[in-house]
């Protein structure tokens, strides 16, 4: 009875949402409307292109395709300024320990993120080499809640979807895992992530016997 794990990146391994926020807020300032942390919640787990659409809806701004492309590039360049300053100290509590536990148990894991910057971010925090594979925003055509990202992850793990455990902080990600017929673990607020099979406030709360329990179920 073999299982594997698929990790989301932003909100599970690192908190890059705060950098996305700064970069999107700068664009909103430039376009002349307010963009708050509450608004930023709507962008979590969502693709870059979709994030811009949501942002423009909030500001009731309409732009040409050309302008949109231009802002997608400048937002990302701004965001990367923060990413280049990241280091291993930004790994979220419990994440490194959890990877150690999985290594000890011989359970393999891959990344399943919407971010096109995922490989760079993992390199910044020195975790790139630990993952068996990386599925990111460059390798999928359909964004979460579509299950594509996790189904490709299962292929990399060489496992059936029902033997994959997904750690996700976003509603769309939990939905994607459920639609993929995987075991979904919500990381964050239980009320928000109520569709997940299991829920923990953060990765430090995962009990030592969690994976042995999941395997025996
Ligand atoms: P990029 P995840 C997601 O990461 C973020 O939560 C989301 O806010 C962002 O728009 C998306 O990646 C795309 O990121 O602009 O770097 O391609 O949670 O799926 O790891
Ligand atoms: Mg996330």
C-alpha cells in the first residue's frame, strides 16, 4: 500500500502571497484604485492571468490586450524583486520537518503549484532538489480548480490518484484535489477549507502517525 504527496507552494511551503500583494497593489495604485489584503485573498491559488482579470474587475478598469500583457510582465518583474531576496528562513513552520518525515517514511513527493515561478522560489529556499518532480504554471493548460495539475503530479509519482495526498491552502486547490479523486488536506482556516478531507491550521499540527493512518485507511 503505497502513497505519495503533492504539495501546493504558496501558502503551504512558503508565503509568497505577501509579495504578490505588494506587486498587485503597486499596479492598482498606478491605475488609481484601492487594493486591500482582503482583495488579495481572492488571488490565492489563482493563475497570474486570472489574477489580473480579478484585479481589474475590483478597480472596474478595462484595458486593451496589449496593456494587459504589459502589466502582466511588469507585475511579475516587480514580484521577482522580492523573490530574489528570499532565503530558507522563509520556509513556513513545519514544512521542512514534514519533508524530513516523508523522507524517513520513504514517501515520495512532488510540487503542484499554479506559479510559473515555482522552480525559482524552491531554489531560493533550498528545497528544489528535494522534490521528485515539479508541476507548475508552465506545465498545465487548465488552472485549479481543474484537477490537471495534480493528475500530472500523480503521473510523476507513478501512483493512482486515490493514493495521492494533496496539501493545499486555497479553496480552488482543495476542489482540484477532490475532483482528481485524491486525499485533500486543507492547510489553514477550517471554515474556508471545509471541503477538504483533513484540515490543519499549519504544517506543525500534522501528527507523526498521520501518513501511517492514511495508508491503513
Ligand atoms: P505566478 P500556488 C499561486 O501559487 C499563487 O497562490 C497565486 O496567488 C498566483 O497568482 C499563482 O501562483 C501564479 O503565480 O505569477 O508566480 O505564476 O498557491 O498555486 O503555489
Ligand atoms: Mg496556495
